[in-house]
């Protein structure tokens, strides 16, 4: 091969060109690799930016949620409240006469006394009363309650329960004595709904429940007795006594407010001018001093059970009912009916356990006759079955076809 004038042959140039091509190819490959890596890095960068933005949004949401929870916590730990629920229709929760007889002034004083006594109690269970509102909801049929209080002697004739209620409601901003109108279920339903609502409200620190006289509340309260955290938020407000079925639920906190409510039930028989005055009432000290349960029953040693016998029969050997010294026009019959006294306890002296009222002081002879008269509205179960009753202490009616033994009542 003929050399080129500069001393390099064609082959040398071809070899050099080949090396240049290899270098160019390597450069192009490197550039392609760099471009690929750059593209990958840019994709990763974009994804990182998106992830970062997502994290930023999530963090902001978390911060907002934390702020909400902190606000809620401050709210819950701040100025909570305690609610007092009262079945004001019940004899156990009638305000004292010193309040009832003074109309609006008495209502204001009753509200003040109730608030003061509740605060005293709350301090004993470590509730900060200075940062806790006290809410009171008392429910009653005001018209019927006023009439009953007048008849029972719990209010003087010139006093007005409506004015008492006005004073009570106006004295404290969160105190409400609510007139639910006629019907026992009206107050009961209100109390149940309120208890449900306040149990679920975490700002409600405690509930004082004033309807412990009535066994009808036992199944309802039983829903809350099993859970300790809920049960400990409830205090039973005791009137004369807590019904055994409610006492058996195991609530540990019990409050008695004798400074506010009547410490014992009042029950006075009106006496007509033609009748002699009944003997003085037995005092509440003759009542059992411990709660009775259905297991132990109810005993009343002061019952005038000897007055029930003997069995009286007519010429056809049919049992007839003893004549009773009862004035059928007396409002005391209504009082007896409302009091729901247990005839077995007050007339026979023993009850094995029922939902009746066993809490008032023992009855005298005339009062026993009124209760016996009322008990005769129920026909003896043996007579209903067509059988004969020879129990000298049976308190029920025995003259089938007669209301209670018509013609057997004087007055």
C-alpha cells in the first residue's frame, strides 16, 4: 500500500476512524445513559414532590384534628354540670311545708336550700363545685299536686303551688320545676328520657336521681348498674326509703336531703264534725329502721289485724263484709288511693314483698277502715273462682255483684 505523504497509510486512517467511531458510540451511549438516569431522577423527584405534598396535607389535617381534640378536651374538662332529676309528684319528694306555704318566697328559698345541700354533697365526692353548674329538673302535675298537698295538710289553704313553682324557677337560671300535666306516665317518661340523655353527655359529671320510691324504675336503672363507670356517675336521692328492687341494683352513692324534702310522709284523715277525732298517729319511729328486701318481706307489728275477723255470714251462709266506719264523701279516700298503701302490710301485718307502699307510719283504727274500704274494690280471688273464703283476715271484698258491699258503709 502506497503511503500517504504524511507517513500514514490508508489503513492507519481507517484504524483511527474506527477508534473515533468506538469513542463516539461510547460517548453516545453514555449520553443516552445520562439522559435515562436524568429522566428517572426527574420522575423520582416528581413523585417525591407529590409524596411530600401529600405528607404536608396529611400533617395539616392531623394538626387540625389535634387542635379540635384539644378544644374538645378543654371543653369537657372545663365547666361541666351536675343534673338533679326529681319525680316531684311522689310523696317522697314533696318540698317541706316551710317552703310550700310561702308561695314565691318559699320557692326561692327551696331553690337556694337545694342548691346549697347539693353543693355540700358534691364536695364529698370530689367534684369541683366552683367550676360545675347545677341543673335541676323536677317534674309534676302541678294542679293535681296542689290539690293533694292541700288535702294532706302539706299546704295551707291560702298557699299556691303555682307561685311556689314560679319562685323556684326564677331563683336559679338552670332550675326548672316543669308542669307535665295529668297522667303518671308524663313525669315518668320525662325522667327516663332525661336520664338517657345526660348519661350520654360527657360534660355531665354526675346525676342525682330522685325517683327511687317506685319499683317501676328498677328495670330502667338496671341498665346502668352493671357498668361501673356509669354507675359511679349516679347518686340515688332517697326520700322516705329506696324501694327494695332499686336498692338491690347495687348503686353505692345515696343522698338524703331532709333539709329540703319532707323527712317522712304526711297522711292525715279528715274528720267530720259528727265523728270523734281519730287517735294520734304513730310516729315514724315505729317503722323499720333498715331497708327491707323482698327476700325478708315486710313486717308491721303495729297493724290492727285483730279487727279483720271474725268471718261474718248471712242466713244463706254466704260470707258478707263487715261494716266500716267510713265517710264515702271524704277526700281521704283519694289520698289512700294515691298513696298506694299495701293492705297486707297495714291491715294484716305482713307482706312477703310487693310494689305497694310500706313506708308511712302505722295506721290507726279509722285510717285502717279507709284502707280496708279501698282494698275491697278488689274481689277476693276465691270468690272470683266460685269458692268460699273462710280466712278471717282476708282484706278483699266478698259480696259478688256489689261494688264493695253496698249498704255496709256508714258516714
